[in-house]
């Protein structure tokens, strides 16, 4: 999602998320460190209270949660199927192929 809310919430060009049916979702580790914030009426964003990572969001009455895919440590084996809210996309956040890219940290200045 490229919408303004997602960009600002995630401080990124876009939010990469996956809908996961509730019956297939559970926090396996660290549930005691999770905290929730009601960002708009009925929508809860769940964060790690230790590091601040936004893990998932939910409207409790809906049959799915929205998992923040960049928090996964293991490749789930699926790929993006769409980009949404491109009308909110920001042209200055496009990746410029002419700007140097480094596989790790840049060399010391």
C-alpha cells in the first residue's frame, strides 16, 4: 500500500502487508511484549513494546489480520500480487538506478 497513512505509519515508501486468516495466524514468540494502539476507530495496530516494530493490524470483527511482511524472518514463499493507492505514491521516493548501491554498508567516507 502506497497510501499516505501507510507511508507515515511505516516511515517508508510503501507498506508491504499480507492478509492472513485469523485461524492461520498466531504470535509464536514474544506475545507478552506486544502492545496495541487504536489508530482509528476499531483499527488496532500491534507493536513490539521492546523494539517498536509494527507487527500486524486488525479490525477485530474482520476474519483476517494484516501482517507486516517485512517483519518475517523466513521467506513465506509468496510474492506481492498488487500495489494499491498508487495515487498517493511519491515520485521522489523512486529508486534511482544511477545512485550508487551497496550490498552492505557503504565504504568509509
